[in-house]
C-alpha cells in the first residue's frame, strides 16, 4: 500500500473522530467552543479544561470568572507607551528612576515583559501594537507610529532602540520609523544580532536578549553595509 495513501486515510479518520466529539450538555459544549477559540487550544484540550473546571469549588470558579471580567473591563493601555496597565500610566512610565530619554520600541507587550526580565534596560518603552505587513493588510496608520513620532519630537529623547523581531516585517517597520524621525537628529540603535534572524523577541532567552541590549549597534549600520 502506498504510504502516502495510508497517512491520508489515517488523517481523515482522525478528523472524522475529532469532529464527532459527543458532549451530553449544551452548556459544556458552549464552554468548550469558547475555550477552543484561544490560541493553540484545540477542542480536545478545551474539553479537558472545562471538565477540570467542573471539579473545582464554586469559589474558585467565581475567582476565575472575576479575573477574566477584570481583563476586559479594567485593564488600560498606558497613554504614554501603550503598555498594559492598571492605571492611565503604567508602572514603568510612572517610575521617576527610569531614563525617560531612552525609548525602546517594541511590537507588543510580550516584548516589554521579555526585556524587563533581563534586568538590563533602564529606559522606557513604546509599544507599536504590531508590525508593518502589507500581506496582512497592516500599514503604518494601523500602528502607534505617529504617537511615537509625536512623543520624541516633544520630549528630550536621547536614543531610540529598535527592538522589533528580526524579520522582514520588523526590518521594514524599523526603517519606516527611522525615516520618519531622521530629521530630528535622535540617536537610533538596534539590538545586536545575538537574536537570530527570523526570531520573535518574546521567545529569546534572557541572557541572549540582555546581551543584545547591552551590545546594541547604530541603526544606520544595518543598511549601509
């Protein structure tokens, strides 16, 4: 028998069995469907989560439900850097001991967490909320780029560190921002290539990421070679 035919048949059988998940409760089925919308969670995993929750005390479930509702209703985005926060200004931007003239530009809040875990950066951040990606229909106006330009033009900024993922989208976004602020005469730098090309910043190990911050290079060098 052709091995490729065997694996196709096995895969088809798996999909068939997967789609025939019989759940005897519409309430449980709805909960499974909701959990399955989470990233990397399939229906089998979602069902395990739901059955686990059914075994918990009502007080524990109420605590979980309250925490989820607070995520939606109470979480704010810092008006200075777009980081997640409990107040109008996040703890990093509100800290007078941080160097507010040093701005690290990142894609999302996961990158802020990753860099903070290195304990090597004492400046502040600016969260773009994504990367320029025409293939995905994301342009400069969909990101917090103008807010960054306004921030650096109105404040005493000594350096901007580009800490975006080392992908084509990340490099495109870096260059676009650089051209927008080039006339301001602000020093720009980028992480050293200890973070491998194609890697997402949030998944780099802390030692490598910390060294990349300390050994950052002038941004101009990335396109003058």
